[in-house]
């Protein structure tokens, strides 16, 4: 079983937090808009664009942030190397900085 990194766990916690805010705001704004529609202050037919825009401006950012954070957490898990590659040291051969006068013929 692979271990999940600490940063992935933090990102998933933030994702859950944003999802809670999304659902909470959606329910609150749904109750608000439903109350306004029941009272007859506005009608859906003429104000559909405003009502949908109200949901999009107040609820959709939380859903977007949750998707971004969840995707980042998932990518950290998937892109984490599964094994350690051992490298060997390659010997460095110095390059001769010889001049023609120093060379032996």
C-alpha cells in the first residue's frame, strides 16, 4: 500500500471544506430565491438570467475551487514516484588546456 503525502491530505481537507461551503451556500440561496419567488416580488420568467447569475456568482466559485484542489491532491498522489532510481557517479575526466608550445612531440 502506498503512503499518501501530507500535502495531498491537506488538499483533500480543503476540497471537503469548499464542498461544504458550496452546498451550504446553494441551500441558503435556494431558500432565499424560493422565498422571493413565492412572495411574488420577482417572477422566474422575466428574471431567469438574474437568478441563474445569482447562483453562479455565489455558489459556483466554491465548486470550482473544490475541483481544483481535489485535482491537485489527486495529481500529487498519481505523479509521486513509485520507486527510487539509484544513480551512479560518472567520473569526470578533466579536459586538457594544453597549448601547442607545451606539447611534447
